[in-house]
C-alpha cells in the first residue's frame, strides 16, 4: 500500500472521529443518520495553478489529503499516457474530465481516445458560450449536438454529460433552458453534472430537479455559498449538502467532486472541504 493511500486512510479516520464536534454545528445544520459519502473527488480546476507548476507533486498532495478521485479540466500539457502513470502512482482514479464544446465539434475522436487512455468514464461539457444559448431553439440545437456526441461516447463505452452554471436557470422566451436540455436530451446518451453552487445561485432547489428528473444526475460539484452569495469552502456556507446527498439514489448520483473556483490558498481549501465532507452524515 502506498504512502498516499496510508495517509488518505489516516485522514479519513481522523475526520470521522471529529463528527461529534464538526458535523452540524458551525452553520446550524442537523447531523444525519450515519451515512457518509463512500468516495470524495476533487475537480482539478481548484488547484489549476499548482497543476501548472507540477502535475505529479499536486496529485500526490491531493491523495495525501484523502481524496479518492479527481476530475480533469484540461491536461496541463501532459500526455494522457503519462498522466495515467501519475494517477496509478498516487492511487487516484479519474472517472471524468471537462471538455469544451468547441473541442467536441473540432475533434471528438481525439477526446474519446484520451479519455479511454486515462480510464475516464465520463466526458463533460463544462460551459456554453453565449452564442450557443440565445434562445429555446439554440438550446435545442445544443441538445441535438449533445445527443450525437453522447451516442459516439456510448459506442466507445463512455458516458457524456453537461455541467451547469446559473444561466441555465434564467428563463428565455418563457422557458427555462435547463428544462429544455433535460427534455430534449436522450437520458441514455446525456447525463447531468449538477453544480450545487450554481443551481443555488440560479435560485433553484436541486431536490426539486431530482424529483422532476430522477436518475438524470450522475455527478455533482460540491461547492458552498455564504449568506451573501459568495463561494466558500465546503462546510463554511449555508448549502445543506446532507439533504442533497440523502437524495443521491433518486438523483442517480455516483460521483461528488469538491470545487472552488478562486480559493485564496488552494491546498488549505481542498483540505478544509475534504474534512467537512468526510465528517458529514446524512
């Protein structure tokens, strides 16, 4: 067993011992019934500056905190084959990666090839440019593209999905874009990665979407929000993650990735967020 995995086990055990102190105290949340996340992931955008300095060192630091898996957002100039070796050395899994719709349009097979080399199981379009979201018809055209690429991914034994921000919840011509996507995308070809900060910023309750579209959300981003609407480390805000995680089966959730877009200290941020999730019961 590697040192990284030894350290991960130690951190998780230490965090669990703190449940009575940390869970449900700082922001008034009520502790749950004893269930915990089985695996905790990290979206690497959180530590992108460190990854640009040294990919292997940063991956080892992530594993040492206790994370089980990571989600890529670009490959930082390193080949997929080399990255796979680095992941194996740290014991980290990389089930998914963010990709741009422009890359999907330009060279979908290259994305699929890299994903297979790295052992990804999901490719996720992370954002839509304003030109692709001008109204309901534009959203339906995007859904058609998603279905087409989703079919190519399925043929390669991959899954395809979409990650939201808040603009998907701003009505256009009386229709909510997120609903347009969910209605127009084939559930067998396109899943959703729900960003728990951005859906809250869009004025929506994730539990309502889980009820309306059960099984459609296989991944999520775990990001917290303070009372003023600012992004903060997990456990330092007001989002009730316990209620969300308790509905994981209904939602279809299988992966949970910590993310902070602009942490002042990335390593301190990912450790605080990890500990908050490791102690959270639901």
